C-alpha cells in the first residue's frame, strides 16, 4: 500500500475499534504530518479516501471529524446480475419517457432525476464566459468553429486535461458533439447496421437501450457486478457466441449501479475487444466525479489500436443544459465525423468558445473539488437515511463516484407500484425495469443523491421506506 493508504487504514481501524468516536476531531494536517513523518499531500489523500468511504467529514474552517453513524449504511449488493444470454428486441422508450416527464414536474422531489441539483454548478461564472466569448466572436470565426469537428480551442483544452491524466490524445482525436448522448449515438451508428446486436451491461443506462431501439438493434445483456462492473468471462462468451457489432459499457461509476471497474479489468477488457476486433463504445460521463484522491483512468487509456470509442461531456460535472460533449473514437474518428456532418452538422459555437475560455483558468478544478466533496457527503446522507427508514433486507450500492445509488429491495417490494404511489405524492423515482430490455429488476430502484438535501428530501425517503415496510408486511396500506 501507498503511504496515504496506510494512514487511512490506521485511522479506519481506530474508528471501527471505537477509539475514534462519531464527532471526534481528527489530527490537523500539520499534526498528522509531524506525527507520521509524511507530506501534507499524503495526509490530504488519506482524508479524501476516508471521506469517500463515508467515515469522516470535513467542516469548513474546522478540520476533519469522524462521521456520525460511523458510515452507517445498508449492506451492499454482492451478487452478479444473471440475465438471459439471448439477444432481445428493445422496447423501452415509452416507459423511459413517462418516468423522465414525471421527474420534471414542478414541486416534485426529484429522486429519479438524471442530473445533480443546479446548486452545485458554477453557472454565474459560465454566464460571464459566455458573454465574453459572444463579444469576441466574429462571423468568420463563429462559422468555422461551428463546423465538425468543433472549436479548436475547446478541443485543445480537453486534450490537455487528458494528457494531464496520462492519456496523450490530440485535438485531431476529438469530435465535439451536442452532449455525450449525441456522441454515443454517432459512435453507435458508425459501427453498427440495423438488425445487428450490441452487448450491454445488466442493468444498463436506459439511454443505451433507447439508442439501440431507435437504430433497430438487439441487445445482449451480460452479468454485471454492482461494485466491479461487467463480468469479463461472460462478456467474452457473449462475443464469441453472438458476434455482436459493438459493446456499450460504462466502466467508471456506471449508471445505474455506480460500479467502477478496477484498472486491471479495464486493461483486460480492452485487450479482449482488441483481440476479437469488436468496437467498444465507452460512456465516461461520470469520470470526473470521483471521490478518491485520483481520477480512475477510463478504458480508453489502455487502447493502443483504436478499438475504443470514448465519449464524455460537461453536462454532469460543469454545464448541464449546455449540451457540449465529445468523443475520441480511435480508428472510427472519420466515420463518426461523417455521421456528425450528415446529422446535426455542428455544435453550438458560442458555448464551445465560452467553455474553452473557462477551462483556460483554474476555476474548473476548484469547482470539481467542491462538487466531488459535496456529492460524497450527499451519498453518505442518503445511505444513512436508507439504513434508518427502509426495511431489513434492503441493500444499496456504495459508489466511489457519480451520484446514483442502486437499491435492491427485499422480497415483497414492487418498484413499479412504488413508483406510481410515490408519483401521486410528488416523489419521482427511477424503477429498476427501466434499465433492462427484459423483465428484470422489478424489486430495484435508482435514487439520485445529487439533488438538494432538505427536509422534503428526507421526508420523501422516510415515506418511501414506510411504503416498502408495508409491502414487505403485506399491509393493505401498501402501494
């Protein structure tokens, strides 16, 4: 283990043994440096790791303290999903549309939302950057930057961030898109033909299922672990048996599970698709929302022959609603650029220029540090609320990034019935069946812990817990 991991392990052991009690203040960074003979960065990394595990919390201008509840949370799901290995037709759009509409209703507690709350974003500073870029724009520059593959300054800034993470991408490797969903759809269209099949996780992001449905593609589900991601042995078997046209995965903080594939498994994944020459579409929209000291490298970092079509955006971490995404599509870059040119042609030029200007400063990394810390705290709050209010047998994932919890409810609970009852009371949910093309996950929910945490959110979780308890008990008051 590294020094910061050893320090974190020692503190965690003290918390578990009761030596450090909830509310106790941890040694200051200066004190820890002196007593352990380590650098301040080592102490900060250890404290960030303990925060990600829900064991400690920072208080502004006061230091770090042991979390109340000692990281109290429901147990994590342990089992892999077990989908049917056959390819299936996809028909989810109507269900997804109705749930998304419900989450947007005014006054609803948006536990089923797909975005964090707007309070976490630097919207005023982005507005200033947009105004400045509009003043500096010329007709010729705007026309050029509107065209595929996108604003040169923005592509340069994105490439620089990848380089800092150890991924030497160039500007020419990138195509700017209207959000990550367009990037993913363009990549899918570039490497598939109607009637083919695509491998997806089980459960998987419903946007992937909608894309398959729109393009007339079938889905092949593969078992996925709630903590470590897709089962590589099952994936290889599916690739050899079905010869699909592509694989669509989220390797970091998967939606809806929150799973994170370890680096060795990501490398093995890339080696597998490279050996079998199957394009891998990697959805990495949550990659910047990590709670540990360092960003987990995406699968693209291990790609040497261009079989990974990597996609991301600023929608989840900086500018929701601006719809600025990108793809690094490897050997398929020109095919994706042609798809872009024949569909939407271009992406909003002033918004691209504004983001390029914003990224030139230091504000983005400061914003991300604040956002990651806030989301880690929110995750712990929601986990503790679930542990208090939901019936015994409830399990919840403990993601190391992103902003979704996946709940497995005990026998007797029906996610769709719960969703319908909750909606009548002004609470939106994302029921488990949204995330599979087959009848599955009827006892599961996805909850968004990135929304505003207030009395209404706490009350909504308490009410959901009571309804679940009624379902388990077979009460007539159950949904």
